[in-house]
C-alpha cells in the first residue's frame, strides 16, 4: 500500500529561510530543478526576526574606516574562541562583501552613508565623508573592532528574507510550504531524499532527489526560555542524526543572548547596545565597564551573558517573579532615534511588556539564542557520512562560529553559505544520477506511517507529549545553561535519558486525524530529546571552558587537550550519543587571548 | 495579578472530518499576568485540547502568521493581550483565506499568488557584477523603500477589506503597498505603463472603495492610505498619458 | 509557469483603461454634484436674508439662462454618477452585508448608508426637480408653500443629500489625496455641519413664510 504522493527533483531543500532559499537560487541558476520544503510560508521563517544586521567589511562608514576582511577574520576567530575552522572563516570573510552587494542588487534597501559630522552617545565626534555617501553603511555590534554590521533600519532579516524570496518567486522555484520532512531516505551511503508529512492534511509525501539540503535553522526551542521562533526545534539536525551516519558538530556550543526581554523572551537586538544603549543593575549602576573596561557593554555575547550572571550572583540583579534581571537603558538615545532606527524594539516593548523605552528601562536577561553546532559538513557543504546530503545556515556546522558566534555573522552566514554551498550542491547534482531502489523508499515511507499509526493507536504507551517536552525544556534550562558544572550536566544527561525512554511511549490525547498538531509535536519530540542529549553529554565530556561553553569546574580554555571539535553520532537503538573528536583547522591565527572576557586563553593566568 | 477566568469561544472545523459541522467550542482558562492570545491558546492546546489548530511562529509580531478575528476584528494574536478584553473572547479564523482547520488559514498560498500577479521583485536589465562597488543610493530613498517593505503579509488588511471579501481577484492593500514599494525603488526599471498593466484596474487600485479598514486593522501601522493614494494617482497619470 | 501578470483576455477584450475612466467619471461627477449641492444650499439659504434677495437671485439665474443650462447639465452629471457608481454595488450584496456584520468597522458601515442614501436621493431628488419645474419659475412664495406642506420631505432630502455628499467627497480625498484622513474628515464634517445648519435655517424660514401665506 503506497498511501503517499511522490515527487522527484534534482535538489530538495528542507527549510525556506535565508540559507535554504539562497541555495535554491544557486541551484536554479545552474538550470537544476529544485523543491523547497518549509514548515511555514517562506516569509514567516525565523530569518525574518533577525533585526540587527549582517557583518561585511565594506569600510564605508566613519567608524568602519580601515576595515578589511583580515580584521573581520580576526574578530570572527577571536569570537569563536579559536573553535572555528579558519579556512572557512577566511572564505566567509572574503565572500560577505560580494554577498551584501548582491543583496543590494536584488533589492534590499540597506541603510546608506549620510555624509556629515555626528556626535556619538559617548561624546565622540565622527565624520562620514562625502566620497562614501550613498554606499552601504554599518553599525556597531558586539565583539567587533570596526563598525561593519550592515542593516536596514530595524528589519534587516525581514528585508533580506523578502528580497531573497522575491528572487525565488521570480525564478519560479517550487516551494511546498506547510510540509515537514520527518525522516531522510538513505541506503547507508547515499541520501536519496526525504519523507515528509503535510501540515495541511497530515498525509505523507515522498521526495526523491539527487541532492538533499538541510536548512532548518536552530534548536532554540529545546530550551524553556529562548528568543527563537517556536518552529526552531532543531528538526533538520535530528533528521541527520537519526540516519546514524551523519554526526552533529559541537552541539554543546549554545549561545545565550544577553538581552532577551523578561518574561516573554523576545529578543532585544544587539543594535540597541551597538547604538549606545547599556546595561544597568538594580542600583541603576552601569556595571559592564567594571568587568570589561575596553569593550564594555559590547564585548562578545557569551562574555556579556556571563558577566550578567556573575553580577546576579553578587546580588545586584533586579528581583522579579520571573527571576532576577538587569535593565537595558536606551532612553538617552532619544525618541527620534528609537522610533526610526530602533522602532522594532520600541514596538516590542510597548506591545509585549507595556513599557515605553523612550521613558522606561527594559527588563532583560540572558536567553538562549543561537546554536553554533549543527550538521557537520565540510567547507564545501558536504555532510559527513552520507553522499548527496548537504546543510546550510544555522542547522549546519561548517564551523564558522566555533564556540561563540558574533552578532551579525549569522545573517551574513546564511547568504554566503547559500552562495558557496549552493554552487557546490549544483555541481554535485549536475554530475549525479538519480539511482534508487523502490524498496528503500517504500520502507522509509512505511516506517513513518507506522510511527504515526502507533501514536494514534496508543499501542506504545500513554505518555503525554507536552508533559515530556516541558520536562526536557526545563532540564536544559536548569542544568545546561550559561555556567555549567560536571554534576549538573550529569543530572541533565540522566534526566534526559529517562525522558528519551518515555518519549518512545507517547500516546495521543486527541484523535490525530488530519493536520493534527499533537501528532506534529509527538513526531518531533524523540529527535529533540536526542539533540538535548548531544548538547548535555558533549558539554559533560568537554572539561574546559571555551566561548559560550563555560564550565565552573574547568574555568580555563584548555588548548592542549580540547582544541578540537565534538562529533556526536547516534547509532540506531543507542541510548546516548557516541562522541568522536576531530582537530580544529588553524591556518592563520594561533590560539591566543581574546582581549575581552575572563582571559580564557590557557597561555595566560 | 488578575484572577479572572476567561471563556474563549473558538471556531472549530477540521476539513479531514467533514462529517463534523463547523461549530463554536468554549474553553475556560485562568488568566495570568501579561497573558497574550499566544500564551492562552498554547495553554489550551497543551492542557485541554491538543487537536486545536492555530498558527504561531515568531510570537513577536514579526512573522505575520497568527492573524485571526478576535471579537470580530483582524488582529495578530501574539501581540493581543487578554487584559484588554472582557472575560468572553471570541476567536474566528480570518475570512477570505482558505481554511486549513480551526483558526489556521492559508495565507501563504494567497500571498504567493499575489507576489506572482504583481511581479513583486526588482526588474532590472543590469547584470550583477561582483567585482564592483554597490550602486549608490540616497539614505532617504532607502528609508522610503523600507516603509512599505515593512509589510509582514499577515492578511489583516485583506480580511478587513470589503472589496477583497467580495471579489476574489482583488490585490488588496498588501498587494498595492507591495507595488508601491517597487515604484519608489530606483533599481526597478519598470515603466509606469507596465505597472498600469498590473494594478490599473478594478482588480488593482481602482477596486478600492476607500473604506480604509486595511489601515485601521494593520498591526504594523503601515501608512496604507498614503501608499494606496500614491499608487492611484500614479496610475491615473499613467493611464491618461497612454 | 509564471503568471506574467498580463491576461490576454483582459488586454484584448476591453479597453484596459476602462476601470480608470469609470473611476475618474465617479470622482468628477461626484465633485460636480457636491459643488452643485453646496452652491444650491447657499443659494437657497439667501431666503434667510429675505424673500427679495432670494427672488432676485432666482431671477438673475433665470435671466442669464443659467438655470436652463445648469439644471439639464446637473441632471446629466447625476445620471452619469448613478451609472458609474452602480458598478460598486456588489453582485451579491449579502457578501458585503455579512462582511460588515463580522468586521465591526466604522467606515465599512458608513458605506452601507452611502448606498441607502443614494437610493433615497435618487427618488426624492427626482420628485423635487419635477416639482420645481412644474412650478417654474422659482420664487419664494411657491417654494415656501411647497416646503410648508412637505417640510418632512425636505428635511429627509437635506440630511440624505448632505450625508451622501459629505462621505462621498471624504472617500474621494481618502482615495486620491495625501491629506491625512483625520484632517480631511474634520474639515468635511465641519463643512457638512455648516451646510446642514444653513439648510435647516432656510427650511425653517420657508416653513414660516409658507405658514404666513396661508
């Protein structure tokens, strides 16, 4: 019985955010047929939520003078705490200026240089020169030596996504929205496509392709408090992990953004601090300069987040029913600036917290924000372990970000990767032939149908999907947060293993008929818990502190033993991930001190 | 803190079970401080009825997924606070768009068709040259493009629009605003006549009655009256010039 | 395949500019009618100053044949206006009705009254014009007698006419203009209030006059 529809294409892209769509454009411009699957209409992707901007060393604005790809490279490597692949970082930094200009050519209304003298909030006088007027300008972001974050007012992700999507539409690329890939089809060597469940009807669809691309974004929603959209559940990473062949890289590297708004955890962009906003404690004292005299409120995100927690522990947090928080102060930037350049922030404050940032302080706390880890691919986008499988964007780990991502490097990464990897995908697909046996495909589809039937019939048990899920979220939040310790991580692993077992016995409370949301959640949950285990177990094993991975019991970076990347595999039937390690590629910049943070370099005290 | 108990009257219909007719179902929920419709509906789904269909993505009024009729008015559910309402709240799916189930409607397909119909991308004969600097643009122009570009395609303007409710082919404020965005973009080389082909009819700008429910219901507060009038004047001139 | 945005049926079958022309015809005829209506009301209101002023104005319009050109012209404009606005009434008016009831939106409701007032005006204004022409020439006494007898008729017509004109012209400003809705709405409401006040005053004077004649 084949109760599903089959689609055949050259390139199957799972995820219609910036990275996925950019890769599709590349494939399409090489004359290939491609289909994009997406949980939601492309323009609803989480990429649109990135307000801040995209780093590119254009050196156009006054404070970006003298910038170069070399400086961008150094910032990125330092930001990653030497965890990144330096060849990838180099390639990335060289390509971003082209990518940003291509986005301009396609229609992004980048903010431009306006010539004239200006006074910064700290009193510094700067002058944008006439010769640069009308070129793409940049703003200040954390962890960068120059102002290079290109932006469109307060909606950079939005304008980029809409622009890329407009090109996808103009090229006539097929998008199947509300279609969720729930497993990859493979024969142990080659990826052949994916089985997907339609979120309109609940029916299964089979997609067969020469090349399959995972572009599903991050896993923020594994955590209880995340700035991510609720669709960011790491589903694509779980698909790759579940093949048993493909490893996930550095899953323990989880970024917390310093300024998630309490208690709704909506992101207040780094642009707020970049434009001159700063953090205050309960005495309304600006505490960041005490810890970070040079970068102050604009040290890298991992550092600011940790300093905030340190300051909480000293009793300087503002108490609230949702736990302690700090204040973000942007009042001094003035109504005009807030209502144009930071309008989105102003709206969020007004709509979701009932406060006016022109007059009021914004309650903020470090909140889960970004997944540095993901499907481990090489510098050309090929996934480890399976031919014909690729990954792009936050879902992937070609490893640009190492253990901490710089603000503005993720939007940049999406389009740069779409461009570079997209080309490699096209070359691969042009040279590949579509060979598959119907058995493999039939089996894959049947297996998924059985999963769904099992859930509906309740024959595996009656565990409640939302209950198990909530316990997973709380476990990660409580034991795998910003500061980590061996015992806490061990607790997390133990708890998650129990939850993983319980997740094998989920049963529905509803009928499960049609596009039933309980089925959707139940299908995702076991994979999510496996990701949570990769994060926790990887963090437990890594006995050092690096970037966002801060072990209180091992506070120093340990380059002698840990200058390497974790690779997490999940063999079929396993109860824990199998961890392997590989060296980090260092081509130019040997490990050293970041120049901010807790002087994590092992060479120093 | 509130100690109200809210009663949600929610439209229910699952196309997979056509034998069960559409109906309104009631759910009771204790109100929490700062509760939004997102929080409320998620709680209802997780604790009372896991089959309830609705759409949220960003839950921060950025993505435009969660528009629905709240007490008859098109609103983004994620940024609607329960405290602004009485204890009885009626939730209906947006009209005009195809129903997927319960409160979930297919805005994606509708807006995709719109983009195709209005050819909503920059039309240029120039080729991209990776070796040269970007073309210069006045920052004021960039901001002028960004203003209509801010539309999040949530569908509130369409659901509120009398014309869109009456005639299927009407582009609506979202469509006309999108066209306005390309009209002010110097990179788009389309002539007025080409735009006239797209919006110079009752299907486009001349189908607007001027009731401005679009502007009144726009959660992004886009200046839609201004954008629609701009397109109308431009199209009138184009049409009279020939 | 991509829709090119150009439908061959549409571009071949009918003039692609027809919708623009109709819309412009609605705009221009509407403006002319509003202009006429307001002028008309100001002229009528001269009765407040005195029957002599009123009569000499009527005489003046008559002498210079302005009435003989004006009345048929306005009749024609009104006819055009009716023809072009009828296209706005939905084929299935139930659709609009259902929509208006679901979406509690002020302007959407005012438009329903726009249709209702239009129908009212079409009937009442025809009767009025017929009555005036039958009693030609216009003079204060005959008018006063008519209004004394049918004051309720004129009261209804006055309110319908001003409502329709006020909202009609407001809607055109909204659709074409760059003036904010609030601003233009306030200006037009003020004008409408003045005109209605003038109309009521004139009507009152006429009714008094008509009463005295008896």
